[in-house]
């Protein structure tokens, strides 16, 4: 009975890492992908002659004499490389500019906040009591010294803001906090602890850099492109209207130019709105974690009473762009940390959208790089072969290692470049939606919510991710993955259904293995190692799904093969993926059981071997203590 | 108007401080700063809803300071009393009016000033309570403080 009694306390929101870190990374990588994607049309607009960098290339070496073959091969490779480099110059330049501007905006954000808030640095001894209290709270938060304190002049408000660059961060505190310290020291501590929690939770760099990066993308690529496109559309249309429109010109404007213009502007606007919504959603989640950190430092009841009072005082309407949750939501999450262990709809959707938009941006980058780097290596190789041919006195064994080595390097570079977008995206998907499923599995174990139903309900996040992928394809300006014919649309739809099904299976795997692996972690410390191992395994599965399916959609669109042939290849791929997931599932289940036979679960307090392997929400059968103390907090 | 002179301001300040001492003694430590802040914003600031800045607390105003409300109440009450005294004693000099106003708030003042009528008292209490509400105090706090302020007048 004692062992079956649920442990005391609430779920510890910091028991596993949060998925928000990976979501920040997705937000940043997607900024670069969009910047690259948009730089290509800018190149066309700025230099119409550079429309096709490969136009001036000689034909590839064909049936030419051996004497000339290798020279022609070298020339062709070098020209191909130079043409690709020329196509990369502007995008790389713009990405460089974007990074530079983002860095400047990021480094400058403390100055902008100080100027906007009209702050004054807290001078030593101006308010010793205030200073002492802040120093004590910083020490409690585990910070090395007091952050830079910037005071606001408004004595009527008691807000704060964390910011800063480098190791030593800054805290803006409203002048009203000095009054609050005198009137209600616990309220004062709650606010300051919340701000210190943003520093300790490492929110500052991610928040301000992601914001700076997207602002830079907007300034460097999106706005110039929108302005240029509008200018060309309006000026050309206006001139035609002034000169008198012919019927053909009117048709061209109505059915070609205008739809193209709208087709470019609307996705750009949609993308910007989505970025703002994503950023707001991310920051709202980070607020819950900051509240919880402050609660663990001793401000739980004070924060709860503040939120309660504020939720009564002001009714907040639905505003998805708000950066803070409503007081009622904050109170609810403080009371029920299980809410931070659920699988939400927005995370898989956002992951899907960014996966698509990043693929849309990264695939052209890596394709261009594939045309840039390997031809150079092949040219070098050809010249080596030619040299060997012209110098028979040098033994061929001397050249062979170099030639084979270069060919291996070429293949390796090609392989890395082809896999790179997926090598970036799969771990991010595993660290977002995969992590959420791991957290949910733990919370369900704690709440003893078992059965088949939670597994079936994982189809919902899989559907959201699939929907996000579709939205992401169409929101990406110049959607290269978007189907352009009926046949490719049907093929893409089949791929999407398959994708959703496979993602669901991966999530089922994550819940099943995650629950067993993490749920048997009877230690005092967090299961960081097991969590990382799981994330790697899930990333491999995500990679195994995303890469072949996206490649299938892309190749189907570009090569337009026979439909039946394409479907057969897809069926073979699907079979392979089902076998892979099933095999992984069975293999890991066996490995887990063997592992637990060798290393049975022991109570972290008294060392008693447990008769059960899933010990979440269980107490030790001998000493009665919590078997998984890392998962619970008491405050 | 006399209340805007340094002497009048000092009078308002002293009376406000007495009220703060009674209702929020913890604010006395920073009374001077709060009083100067009130002088810069004598009409009161709109209640803050929380700035919603990234990585802010998002909570805005958690607790209302008493000092600006007390100062606003005292200013309103003195202005009212001055106008009432002016109406009653139109032929008297400003020095005399000033001392009458001061004596109304000072139980130890020599000479007996004309006390306000019950209707005037009620009016001044409502006026003070309204100013307190303008500065974000609760209805209960506003009532208590306005009664205490009017009480200091009715002590005469």
C-alpha cells in the first residue's frame, strides 16, 4: 500500500529539458533559409543578365578524343564551379549581411532598452536595502554577483525586464519596485525572482538573437524584395495603362502578373505573421518556466496570489501575439505543472512549417554547393589522371591513392551536402515534438494514465505536423517543393499520408521506449544521459522518414517519372521504413529488457531492488521513499 | 493660487506626510521621491496593464503607492477649503485667509477658525475619496483615508 501511494509533490517542470530551445533554433535556421531563398529572385532583379549562370558553359565532354578529354573535363569542371560560385555570391553576401546586421541589432539591444525605458544605473549606496535584497536574491539564484541593475523612473509600476549581452546580464527594474520592497517584500521577491529566472533559464541570448535575426532578414531581404516586386509590378502596369491597354496586355496583367504578384506577397505576409505567432508562443512558454523557477526559489504562493488578483482585476482577451500568458493561465500552470508535460498542437504544427520552409531554403543552398564543390574536385582529379597519362615514367601506383582519395572525397562531400538539411532538421524535430512526447509519457506514468488511448491520440500531433509541412511549403516564397502538376500533387498527397502515418509510429515508439527508459530511472539526478540517447534514436528515425520522402517529392517534381513507376518506388520505400521502425522497436524493447535484467531498478535511497521496472509514481517497497525524486518538487 | 506657492506646497506636503504616516508608514522612507513624482504627474497615471515586453514580468502594477493618492487628496481638499473660505471672507486679506486655512487643519492653532458645515464636510470627503480612486486605491482605502482627512478638519 505504501509503495502504491503516489509520491508527494508536483511534477518538476525541469525534470527534462524543454522543447523551446530547439524551437528557438528552428526559428533561427528558418530565418537563414528564407534569406537564402529570397536572395535568388533578388539576384534576378538586380542583374537580369545573370539569370542562368550555366548558360555559357560548354557541353559536357562526350565523344571526344582521349587526348582532349581530360583537358575538356578540367575546363568543364572549373567552369561549372565558377558558375555555381557566381550563383552563390549574392545569396552568401546577403546571408553575411543578415548575420552582420543581426549581430549589430543583438549587441545594441541593451542600449535600445535603456533608451526606451529611460533607465538609470543603480548607484551604489543610493538605496542600500534595495541593493542588499537584490544581492541576496541573485546569490539564491546561483548567479556570480549581482546583474547590472537599471532603474526606471516610473514609481507607479513594478515591472522588470531581463536583457544583456555577454556573461553579465542586466535587469531593468521599475522604480515602483523600490516601493514594493517596502510595502510587500514577498511581492518584490516574486517579481525579481521571475526576472532572475529568465537569466538562469538562459532565455536572454536566444530571445534577443532570434528577434534580431528575423528583423535582419526582414530588412536585408524580405522588404527590399517586396518593394522591388511591387515597384516592377506597379511601374510596368502603370506604363501599359498610360499607353493604352490592349486586350492581350490586360489578360497578361490579370492572369499572369497579378496572380504572380499576389502569389509572392501573400506567402511572405503569411510567413511574417507565422514567425510573430511562433515567437509569441515560444516566449509565453518561457514565461511559465520562469514562473516555475521563481516558485521553486520560494515565491510560489506569492506568485499565485498575484496572478489570482490580476486575473480577477483584468480579463485578458485572446491575443495570440501577446508575449505573456494571461494571469489565469499562469496561475493554472503554477498549480498544475502537468500542463507543461503535454503535447500541444502548436509545437508539431510549427515544427512542420519550419521543416518545410527550411527544406525549401536549404535544398537550393546544398544543391548549389553540390554543383560548386564536387566539380572542382573532379577537375583536380581529371588533371591528375591526365598528368599520369602524359607521364608514363611515373608509376601509376603513385597516383592511384590520390585519384581514389579525391573520388572518395567527392562522393563524401556530395553525400554530406545531400543529407545536410535532414541532419539539421531531424535532431530539431526530435528535440521538439519528440521531447514533448517523452515528457507526456512521464506525466502519464505519474498520473497512472495508461492504456492504448494515449498511443492512439498521438495521431493528432502527427496530423498537425503533416498539416504544418503543407502550410510551410506554401508559405515559403518560391516554394520549390510545392507540386506543380496534378500527377505530382497526387504523389505529394500520398507521401503526406505516409509521412503522417510514419511520424505517428515514431511518436508511438518514443512514448513506449521513452516511458520505459525514463520511467525506470530510479536516481536522485535527472536522466540527462537517457534523454540524450532517446533524442538521438528519435532523430535517426525522423531522419529515416524525412529524407527519403522529401527526396521522393522533390525528384518526382523535377524528374516527372512515370506515375506507376514512382508509386512502386514509394511503396518499396514505405516498406523499408515500416521495417526499419518495427525492427528498431523490437530491437530496443529486447535491449531494454536485457539491460534491466543485468541492471535491475534499485531504490535511490536504500538500494532495495524493485520488483517493477516502471517506478514513476511508486515508492520504495522497503523504505517507502519516492523512487524517482528527480521528477517531483515540493514547494 | 496660494496652494501653488512654495509655502502652500510645503503645507500640502506636510499634511500628505501625516496621512501617509497614518496609512502607509513604510512609504515614509521614500516619501520625498514619491511626492516629487506626484508633482510631475498630479493627475495620476492610468493603471498599468503590464508592458508585455519580451522577458518582462508582464504583471505591471501590483501594488498602488499611497503617497501620490494622499498628496492628491490633500491638494483637492485644500483647494476646496481655500475656495470655501474665500467665498465666506471676501473682504479679508490673503494673509488672513491663509492662516484661516492653516488653522482649519491644525488643532493646536491659536484662534478659532470657522469650521465647515456638515454639507461641506460631506462634499469634501467625497471629493477626497474620488481623488484616491483616481490614483488607483481601492474603494475601502479611499473611504478610510478620506474620512481620516476630513476628520482632521472636523477636529476643530
